[in-house]
C-alpha cells in the first residue's frame, strides 16, 4: 500500500478563502495606483520601471493619485525573505539602470573561473572538464538577493515608491471578474486566531492594476491561478534549496557546482540536485544544496545533507577556520516550460517571476528573468492605463512581451531537461546531454511533470549518516533558524494548513524535509509506532504531529508536499541579510 | 577621598546589593591608595547604629542626609554636594533601580562619564577601569574615564559583600538644599509586594523546566526545588507553548533574559533560542537524560540522569543542608 | 499637553551583531529597527491622548541619530506621533551616555514639552535610564521602570517596578518618565498610518540649531573611553556527572553548590 502526501490534503480551499470582493466600507479603503505584491527582484524592478515611465508622463502619474506605486512586502522589509545562490545574469540590471556603472551594483561582480565536480563519495571529487554548458557562468555576477533586494528597495523609494514592509497580502480582491487590489493581513491575533488586545485588522488596498511578484509558492498566485484557471495541465515541481553564508580565511577563486554525493540519484531515492559554492568577494562564500522534492526516503533532510556536504574535503577546505554568518532555505519552481501557468495575466492582474515559474533549472537562473518580467509588467500596465479606464482589463500584451523575450526562449529551450531525471542520474543525465546539444529539440515531445505530493515515501535510514552538530562547522536546525534572524513571537497564529494526524511515513517525511524543524513526531508517538511494528517503526501507524509554526522560514516546501503555507503576520519569519 | 558609595536601605536594613557595593568600594579605594566612604539618604530610621554597621564592610565614614526615601533625585543632589565638597574621584553604585537612576542623574549634574551594568572593576595606573559585558555577554568592554569624577553602576548583585572586620563607621550629617525639581515627585506607597507575579528577572536562583519534564505536573519538581533553594521557577518556550507554564516565566529569545547566580535547567536541551536568554547566569547546573544535549556544552555542572529520580532527592538534600 | 517621545534606532535584535574593531563601538551599519522599549513609550502617549483625562495637542517623536535613521522615525510616526524631530550631525557620532543625554536635553528644551516619555532602556544594551540624565539637565522630576501611568488632576500617578517591590509615586508636570515594557501592549500601525507616516512633518536639526556646544558631544565630548574589547573570561569546562547512585550524585551536587556559596 503506497502512502503519498497527496492523500492527506490540507484543510484549505484557496479560491474560496483567498479571493473575494472588497469588504471595507468604501471610505476606509486605501487607494493606490499600482499595487505590487512582493518586494523581490520582480516586484522591485516593476516598481522602479513604473516610476521611470511615470516620470515621463505627468498626467498619467497624477491620475494614479497620492500613492502611484506601492510594494507590499510580508518580511520586515525587502530582502528579509529573499534567498538565492546566486549567479545573476547582468542583462536585467543593465536594462533597468542603463546609466549606472556596474561597479556601483550591490553585487560581487563576475568570477573568472568555474568548476564542476562529480562527488562519487564523501572523500573524492572528480572535476568535470570542460565545464558542462549549463554551469558556465562567464560574465554573471555573484549576488546576494537579500542585499540586492535592499538596494533595489532604496532605489525604488528614491523614485517615490511606497514600500510597505511587515505587510502580508492575504486576499486577492476581485469584482466583476476583474482584480481590483489586495487585502492586507490582520495583525495581533493569538495562537488560535483570537483577537489580542492590540488587534489591528487588515485593509482593502484598491489599485488600478495588481502585480503578483510573490516568488516561490506565492500565496495569492496560487489562489489567482485556481480562480482564473490559469494553470498548466502539467503540475509545477519544486526543489528545496538550503544555503549558508560563511566568512572564510582563504578567498575562493572560482564558482563551484557539485553533483551526486551526498544526494542519491538512483531511482529508488530520486534525490535529484546538486550543490553550489560561490565566492562573495574576498572573504565570504555562499554555499547551498538543492534537491528536488520528489525524493522518496522519508528520512532524507536537505538541511542535514548540507551539513554532511561540509565534511567533504573539497568543501571543508574552503570553510576551514571560517564562521557561519547566515543561513536560509527556499523552494525553487523546477517544472520549467510545461509547468508554467498557461496564461500569466487576468483582468487587472499580471504574475511575474518565480511565481510564474520563470526559472531555468539546468542553469539555475531566475533572478534576471524575474526582473525582466517585472519591467515588462510595468510597461504593459502603463500602455494599458494610457488606453483608458478599462485598458487594464486586457493585459495580454504583458504575456506577449514575456513570450517574445529571452525569458521564454531560454526556458522553452530547457523544457524537457528536468523530467528525465526521474529515471535516475545516468539515464537522465544522458538524455539531458542530448537535449543540451540539440538545443532542446531532441528527444523533443512533451515530458510530463508530476506533482511532488504524489510521490510515495518510505522510511529509510539516511539519518544515520548525518554528522552530529558541533556548533562550529555543522549545525542543528534550531541553530540554523536562529541564524536566519527569525524571532517570530511564540503566540503567533498557526499559518500552516496541514492535516495533523497522518501515517508515520508522511509525518517523518515532513519532519525531515522541513529545514526549520516546524514539524515533529513527538517521542511518545514514535514509541507507540515502534511498539506497533514490533520494535521497528511501522510507517502506516497514525501519529499526531507537533507543529511549531514560529520556527517557519517560509521556504514553501510544505506546500509542495501536502500542506499549505499561508502568509503569517507581516514582519514574521526570517530576516535574511546576506543570503 | 577616592570613592563614594551609595548604600540603599530598606525596612531598616542595607540590602545585599548595597553591602556588596560598599565592600567593593572599600577594596578599590585601598588599591588606589585612598579612602572610600558611603552616603545614605533617608529619614529617622537611619540611626547612628545602623549607619555605623557599614564600617564592617570597609568604610570609615558615612555621610548621612535627611531626605525622602526611595526617590533618586534628592540623592543626586546629596551626592553631588558630597562629591564636590570632598573631591571624590568616583561614585559607585550596586545597581538596582535607584542605583541606575541616581548614577544617571549624577552623570548630567557633574558632567561625568558613566558605565552601566558593570560586572568588574579594577585599578590600573592609579585609575579605575570598569568592565561591562555587551552583545548578550558575548564580549566584555573595558571602559576608562576622562576627567573626574567617574560613575560606576554595577549589575545587580555583581559585587560581593565582604566583611573587612573594621569597627563602626563615623557618621557625618550633611545639610543639602534640594533642587526644585527634586521635590516634585512624592512617594505615595513604597515597596508593595505583589506576591503572585514573581519577577524572574530579579531572582538570584532560578529552576527552569523544559520538555524533559514530561508533562505539566513535572513543574511540581521544579517548584519544590526552587522553594528549597530560595528561588523562582522559569520555563522554556516549548513548555509554555504546550501550556505547561505561563508565558511570564519564559526564558529565551522570545521570552526574558536572566542572569541569576544559579540557574538549574531541568529537562532542557539547550537550543540556542533558550541559551541566549540565560547564558550569562553565573552558575549553570543542567539535568538531562540525553548525554548529547547541547546544554552540557555550556553548563558548569551537568548531570546525565533521570530528573524524576534526581530532583526530589536533591530538594530534600538542599533542605537538610540549609537546615 | 505636549508630549515628546524620545526614540532610538538600534540594531535589529535577531540579526547577529558585532563590534567594529576600529572604533571599538557597536557596528551599527547593519539592519536597524525602532527600539522595542520606545514603542511602549509611544503607546503610552497614545493612551494618554485617547484616555481623555487631558488634551494632548501634539505627540512628537524625537531622536538623535545618523542621517539614515529616517525609517525608524517613520515607524514612530506610524505608531501615532504627529511629527518628528531628527537631531543629526557627524559631530554627534561617538557620543557616550553623558554627551548623548546633554544633546537630547538641548533638543527637547527647544520643543518645551510638558511630558517626555521614553523606553526604559535601549535594546542594544548600551544604556539604561538615559531618561534620568536628560531629566537632570531639564530640571524636571524623573522616574524609571514605570509600568502604570495615569494623568490625575494635572499630575502623574505612576507605578514603578523596583527590585524590592512596587512603588506608587505622584509626579508633577513637566516630567520625564521612562516606561518599562510591562506598561502596555503596543498597537500595530494600520496600513493607513504606515502610508501616512511619510507625509508627516519632519524637522531635521543640527547641533547648532539647539544650542549644543561642540566640545560636549561626539567622541571629543565623551567622558568615557573604550579601552579594549575582549572575549569574556574563559569559562572552565563544565563538570559532568553520570548518575548511577542517585544518593551519591545528589551529595556531589550539594557539595558543588556549597563550594560556590549558593546554599546561603
């Protein structure tokens, strides 16, 4: 009997709960020109581009009222919830800031060398030469998106954008089939949702046009896709990335990617992914492990496998004598071209960035696509606003711009590259190579994606290999949560929709999957499961999960695997500085 | 004269904090080759006899000023006068609410340097250097003074009361004309005890319970031990979350930060979110059945064992020892 | 009544902090936020206004901070201040408690408030009770650790928390009151208030504008100097006892406690 998380759906109906008409009395609604949900690369590029265009059209700017452009950001501020590798393609920054010298960018510049290693085990590293094409990063800038977000936010504010931090957008406002804005989240509720003494209800933010730039597992994005039926028949797939930033003694002189160990590529385990190690200037290094969430062993933990990776001589040498100064986790949409929404717009609405699946997984690129899409969104919105009041009911020009751009050309090219890996590394690798060489044309066709929550899990023994945290090189999850800057109040309402009574297999999978130790199978439940299985853990034994939502760093993994992350109170969660 | 120490009296006694400050002042004055004196402000309960007892802690002289009790600003006026009249180089306080308020007021009045939350003081090249911890006690800063006088406000109970074996101190009455603003606050009721809410931040001893207690009833073990040790009970986030103990007792990143003389951690793993709230405790004793619990890496005394067996016996033994 | 609330920008508590080895002071270049304790002070001001016992004409947020502290003042305004005053100048950098208290007193004097409210301490641990420093300069009565504040017949009735119990004190206005975090639960600003904050008036003042003598502020004017920043004294490695004979274990624990005078 198989057990997949999809058999235990979370108690949520997103289209019903998160989409609706404005409810505040008309004179209490807040009116803005354009509202952008998400202060990330896509959202901020959109905001900045809007102010550039509005600066050239005073009449249009006036018509947008006191607050022409507002960015709603659920973290403390833009950057707090941003995390990526990242090797950023510079094209979008050049387009958005044509007069700005690249040395003024908040990035670490290009790196002259790159290297790819195949790690067959915990000791050896086989360099792959020449560097396989997807890993070539010539000319790309090492970037911390947390720093980039803060810098873009400053630029946006200088241009007159209202940056509304600590504000979650919890509901999409739709009237007569058109998106008219978003509703901000309540503040001051207790653990059971009750109103505390300082309760402050959210507000209806009414806008002429709404841009959803929420990033991975966007809350309103999911609701909008369901409500307006924008989705592809191919479900989106997800990878979980866990990363750390280290202060190091020896400068790293190359961009490194590794494959295989500690991931197990065989079809039994299906741990598809790899690691990256990027130099951030002379004295810092960004490193992370990325793995598809369609893995099968319930005891697999990306967080702990990353700790294990650090014991490999290749990596240990780089961080020797160093100090961990940052940690974080986030999911990445990896379904590629086929899994993207069929349509990325609806009346009054556009979707840009990771939320629209604009990620090229083989090359691990998404930041510049997000920014390009944000700029297209700004351009399309301005064009349609100029076309008259009802202009924004039709934002298909946004879709056209995206389809005709690098974004879709690149993503379409690698459209079938991720799927074959479900056949295992060697077969998958061979197929992927053929695709690469043929520019995506061979073997062609449409390789179906699968929903990560449909994967059966089993209880393996992967956890026997995780290193015991020493607090210097390797860390436990709670220390990592601390390092993310997360200090969410303990009585915050539970923002995670999930079934709390599930078979042990599923519960353990969630416990190990979550990089922030939100889900735990209590000791006594484990004991009972062991008793049931005559000394061995009985995977089908039902257990009650213990949930600590205040640990959550909002990576989105749970949404991919049978639960649903909804936005917590604005300001909660991590406060990433250098991720 | 080198050092003037403020001594707070309450209900006919000088508190431990003040006696510690007086002892410290006397010790430091000796190292500077000078003298220390104490200053007290209050009403008729400041008898010659009571004031004289400060001599036991090393000061030969006590300046006594008649004034309202429990208010800082009259003491600022008093100390400012005594310091300028006698050329004291340093004013020393043992922390506590009044210590901070008076020290801060003097800073303004005398245009002086002040260091707060001092944990140690040393004499160096004929001057005093104050040490204070910062960044959640992860580092210690050495602070020196530019000009005179220098004001040192210790962390509560940072200084130990040490009897120097000297005789009674001489008492000198000082007449102080209070500033206008010093008379604008009037004490209506002083020192009201509000039994139920024990402020764990002020406790000298804390017995904290974590998930290892097993259930809410486990806190009875903590309460008995705390009682025997003369302390209060605290809790971790996990058990407060589970409803086993109230939030007011929570220690940690999202709870309170404490630095008692003794912190007993029962059934607590020692995750960093908890550690940051209690790591400055002077003595940390941990009881946990898991030998790998992180708390053993920073406890002063760690006991690997079953707290259900250990705590009741420990409570009895402590009671017996204290008699 | 005019209320001035002193607010401070501090490094964000959850973000790892470091000392700047060059200046030997806290590295304040990273993420900052409004001092948590000051939010209680703003809330106290709002409650006095909303309480109706007295007419509050104005609540002014006042800060002494580097020029980039705008966001912190916006937050203070979003929480209820009507306008803000930002005292800033490079010459103020490096001011110790003495210098800071003096500078704040000067800028407050220029505002002539009836009541000054501020948080008990700053979350960066740099200073406790700066309210008492400021009050002495302003020649106003001052109380700290106030956890209940009521306006009665033009006077303040305060309850404050001391280590020996609770005091009730009556204070005449004008006064400086430092509030403890137990005094209230600060409200969350509404979205409207957050957006409106940008538009509220802000006076940027330089030391010269408020009569601050240059020699009394900054590194030059400070009366303390940081001589060194050290790691804390090495804690001796802890002892571990594996409990086998509980009676024996308990004896050892008691002996250990006695040795350290913890059973007094």
